[in-house]
C-alpha cells in the first residue's frame, strides 16, 4: 500500500459495513469511502458514516426512474485524490453473500481515470476480503492488498476514450479474482474446502489456506469433468457426509479421536474459565443481555445474510454503550463521582472478560462433544481415519496429474 499520494482502494464486498471498517483499520491510510445514499437515511447511520468520511452516491438500483446527479460526490472525491488522500470504493456496488464476485461496475475506473485527467498520479489498490464465518460476531478474516495498478495520465488535450473505463475495470476484476475465492456455487466451495484441508500441510497460516482455496476454485472448472477428478470429488463428499453423520470435524480426526486428549482440552478450558469468570461476573447483568440482544437483532432485523454481522456489531456497540452510560450515571447518583469513574474504567475490562468467557464456553461445548464422540464412535473413527489417509494420498496424486504445469506449488511435495 503506498504510504503517500492519491490511492483508490477497490475491494470485494461480502459483508456490508464491516468491509470498509476492515480496510480503514488495516491499510495504514485515512480512507474516505463511497457509499450508497440510502445508507444515510437514519440519524445513527448518518453519524457513523459521517465519522468515517463516507461520500454518498446515488445508484440506479436505488432510484429507478429518478435523477442520478453525483456531480457533488465525484467533485469531493476528485478533490480528495488531488490533495493526495485515499478513497475507497466497492466496484461490485452492493454487498452480497454469493459464492463469487459480482459483475463490477465502472465507477472505480471512472473515478481513477477522471482523477488522472486532473493531474493526480493515482493508483488503484485491489483489496481482497475473505471471511471464515462472515455471519459470526467475531469471525477470522483475511485482508489482502494486491499490487497497485498505476493509472497513466492521459496525453494533454486527448479526447476521452470510451473503452478505457471498461478496460481498467477488467484489470481491477482480474486483480480481485487473484485475491478472492470464486466458485459457481457454495456446494462446490464446500467440496473443494474439504479437498484443501486434506491436501494442505498441518498448521499452515490463514493466508496460505485462503490461497489454496482460491487456486482450487479457480482451476477446478477446467478439470471438473475429468473422470479421475469426478471420482475423487465424489469420494471426498462421501467422506464429509460420513463426518457430518457422526458429528465429527476433520480436524478432530486429523489429530486423533482420543478420549484422554479431549479430556485434557476440557480441563484446560475449565481452568481458563476460572480465571476469567471472576472478572466478568460483576458486570454480567450488563453484558450478557447486550450479547443476546445483538444476536437476536442480527437474525431478526436483517433481510439479507450479508448484513447480519454489521447488524450484530452496530446493535452490540449501541446497546453496550447505552448500558455503560446508564450504569455510570446510576452509580454517580448513588455513590458519587469517584466510584462512578472506577466503574467506567472497569466496565470495558469486564466486557473483554465476557468475550473471553463466551469463547471458552464455546470451546468447552466443542471439547465435551469431542469427548463424547471419542467414547462412542471410536470404531467408526478408526475406519474414517484410514479412509482419510487413503483419500489424502489419492487427492495429492490427482492434483499432481491435473494441475497446470506452470503453477508453482505453495508446498512442494517429494516427487511432485
């Protein structure tokens, strides 16, 4: 990411308002985002988007038949780029939960070319956002920045080329596809994710996991009809279906279904719970209802899956801040200002402890499930472990046979 100079961040858009926040907090630049004007319809959203420096844009999809005057918005963004600032835009136009990039609109390209015509040495930085569990309150997410696309300034007084925005949009599209996972449907994504887990080495990082998934989904359409590929995919799906029937996860099978190991994990989790629970308990009447209300709001108040996480975050923040304010004012009224200041300092610490406790409770639930499975499905697990080893070898063999010869392996294998 260029440290100075005009930059346009162009990202994929899988998770509503979470996406710009991730770019703002990770790119190292102050970024103003273009956002559809309908998001500014409520006072809370206007305040939030205003704090983020968002620029409202009118979209055809939101104003069918109405005028689309975006001159003021583009002027503001041209001025920002001319001053060496950064602008963010999502060329897909609308966030979505599809299994692939939507068709890109030309707005980012037109913005870049327009700024270049005004003398700004602008670059477009593609941004890839990949969520592991996009609807969860605290999912892991990989944010990747691709090589900047430099926009050459036009020749002085040259007429505008109508094909340039489409050509630049195609370059941005190709760059984003190199940073995102794209497949025809989610069933394909899940099948290839199982393939990826069986193929990859143990304990690789999130960036390598996402790159493997991207490669599998990018190259799979070219080989999917080959008999050996179809056979190994069918076998992989049968393996995953068997895991689902037994309630097992592949990672459990990989590390061995052992009652002793599962019991040890449960004991460690309980020990950590004993550390965090005393910090959390005094403020639990504030935090636990806030968490529950945020979860309910995420499921009940959102018409689309791609805004569930945004609703949870916004609802959680607003509810918690309201509870904090009410508690601090009440303590100040009854016990005085000094005690209220101590309470105000303690509440965020207790909030962090609450998150840790909830994490540990989820880990405890998984650990108890793993312990129960280790005691009840030992024979089936042993058979599946043998199938896993055979399937892993078969997958590696097929990948070595059908992968493009020019593709450099992320993890070179002996004999590959």
